[in-house]
C-alpha cells in the first residue's frame, strides 16, 4: 500500500473512532462523510463494517496499552500506577469508549483475548492498590472498574465540550476515583443561637 493510501486509511480509522465514540450505531456512510471520502474509498481501504470495527478495536487496545505502559514507567506503587493509568486513558478516552460501547467486537477471538488480558491486568493492579490501603478492600473490583470507566468517560465528555483541558481532566478523573469529590470529613454546621 502506498504511503498516501496508508495515510488516508489511518485518517479513516481515526475519524471512525470519533464517529463511533459519539454514535455507536453509526453507518459506514456516516464514517465516510465524517472523513470526507466516498463510501467506496472506505470499502476499498478498510473493507466491511465488521472489518472496520475489528481494526478500531485492535488499534484501541494497542493505544490504551501504550498509554498506560508509558504512564507507569516511574510509578513507585500500585496506587501511583493506577493514578497514572487513569490519567493516561483520558487522552485516548474515545478508544476506551469505543471498546466499552462496541462489545460485539469482543466476539472475535483475538480481541476477546486482548480485552480479557487488559481486564486481568487491571484487576491485579486494583488488588495491589487495595493491599497498599488506597482502595477499600470491601469494594468489588467490578465496581472499581466501572468507576474507572465512568471517570474516564466524564473526563472525555468534559474535554469534548471544551470545559476542561485534557491533562486537567485526566488529573481530575484520577483524583475523583482515588479521593472522591469531597474536601474531607464533613463539618457539622453550627446553628446560630
């Protein structure tokens, strides 16, 4: 494939990720229109809708892995690594959102294997953070995973709306996950007498 066609193909996939993140049921015509190409070009370079979804899923997994691996290089604890991963997932939040909303792609064996690997790695990291005392041991890992997804999605939405810069949104997502949104123990209000 020529360099120009490869560039066009990559742009199509990036555009498709944005389209599917915003509209999970989008058609190939929607993707082609958003990318500024004809549908026939999309079919020639990518193939069917299923081919496109699988390609996006594998790219999403790879980009999420790379973002987290870079983020945890200097982590001194599991808690630091978890914080760093949450922060790192926000800039690739559309990839995360795609995987969370397009669960039908998990039926493909290679993708299912990679998603399962990511889930096991996250569960191990959560268990380590629990053993360090930064996460409550009585909260199920499934709930913590759902909270991570919710925080990353909230950060993605805030950045899409232009309300918060990506780096700030990542820090807020990690802070919300690990510390909540309160300022500490609630002080009782004193009534004036």
